[in-house]
């Protein structure tokens, strides 16, 4: 038998490891410059605790410990950070600006050789609300990508409120609604078209869902969306989206900001603004984030919150695609 690592897990040799550490350090320094403080959470969490705040369909690593507790390797860092805030910062006054760089474990597309263990570099702004708080989080994403050395990146900005309102009014059951969100998340236009025309779906809502998936651009995209969904009473969230877009655009950050109503997360805890970052030559997003105002309530503390996480491995792929070279490693460091 030839020894090998499990699918989706891999080793890093010194040159790559040193490069990864350098990029990670620059990103963490950018978080610190905004006044965000580091936290660490356990690799293992009680599955029932994580599921209090949302569905964890991408969590394949579950097992019982010797105390018969069902545990899970954390699939992301947002839920553990929310749990930490509710448990460890009880009695302390928000807002909290927290950051982290931790390994997470998630089932991803094995067909494309995706990692099942990867590093999330991210922040959580807990207690911050309104357009200014959302804009702060997105500006930090721009800063983090610039600090990492990624060039010509794009941040696509949307809101879950419009799609949620449309699927709620379309007449489909919960399975249909989940399928629509999954199709949006995976950018499966064919699936969206089929689902929007499914039997029993109210045609006016189905047509709006199909069209929504194709609306992207600048401020004019928000107006196009408003014209589409306002007659259906599904325009909640558009004013907030417009305000955030204008605030971030006014900062003249490096990179490109655009509106994209197809942006949806695979996690169902987001309640408002959502966004993803992309780089040339990379089919998958570098990272994502958004607003999750009800998540902490599941853990016993009512606080609005927003944040994002970048995948270090995706950032490294973007750097390689743009021709960046790793730093040299001294022979005595091997």
C-alpha cells in the first residue's frame, strides 16, 4: 500500500507553507488595522449547538465522543464565533469586532478536486447594524484582498431578501424553495429556469425569479430589480443595498464592485446583504460574507451581525494565476 492523504486533504512543503503563512499574516494585519481582535474556537463543536443556528448540509465529519455527544468538525467560523460571543462575552456590551484564521472542514465538489480541509481568514462585526456597518465589512474585504496581493478582483454584492420574498410568494413547498436557493448558489441557470416554470408555481413570481438570476451591473441593476419586484411587494432590502453600494463605491477601493442578484450563500443564516469575491482565472469565489441578524438569537443573545471569510487556498490559487512567485526558503529552514 502506498501511503497517501485522504481525498481533499493535503500536505504543504516548506516553500508553499512559508508563502501561505506570509499571505495569512498580511491579511491578519489588515484586520488588526481596522481594530479587529483575534479569537480562536475549538476545531470540534457539538453538532446540536451548530444546528441551532442553521442547516449544515456541507458537514460530513460527524462522530460520537466517549461521552456519547455527537460532534462535528466546524464547517465554517461564523457559527462558532456567534456561539463564543453568546457564551463567553455574556454581560459585555457590543459591538465586538472579531477576526480569525482557522481550519474548517466541509464537503465540496469532489469532481473538481476541491479541498475538504481549508483555512478561513475572516472577520465578524457583531452588534453593528445599518449601511455603515455593512460597508465597513465590505471595505475590509477589499483591504484584505489587496493586502494578500490579489489584483483585478471583483466583489459581487446582492441581498437575500428579494429572492426570499419571491420564493415565499411563488406557491412552492419548502423543497422547491431550497432547490431554487441551491440553483442560485451554484449559478445553475438551467435549473433556475426549470424551477421557475414548475407546475404549481405562480407564473408572475416564476418569471421574476428567472429574471432576477440575470440582473447584474451597477446602480442601474438595482433599479431594474426594483421595477421587476416592486409590483409584487418583494422589494425589501433594495434601499439598504443601494446605500451600501454607494458607500463602498465612494471609498475608491482597489478592485471592482458590482451588483449581482444571483449571489446566494450555501448557508441559510444570512438575512440581508450578501457578497462574494472573485479573481480572474478562478472559477470559484475567493470568499463570501453577509449580514446574519438572527443567528446570535439562536444562542441566547440578540445582536445584529455581519462578516466574511476568505479561503486561503483560493487566494493562493488566485496569486498563482496572476503569476506571483513564492518567497525563497533558506536551506537551513527545511
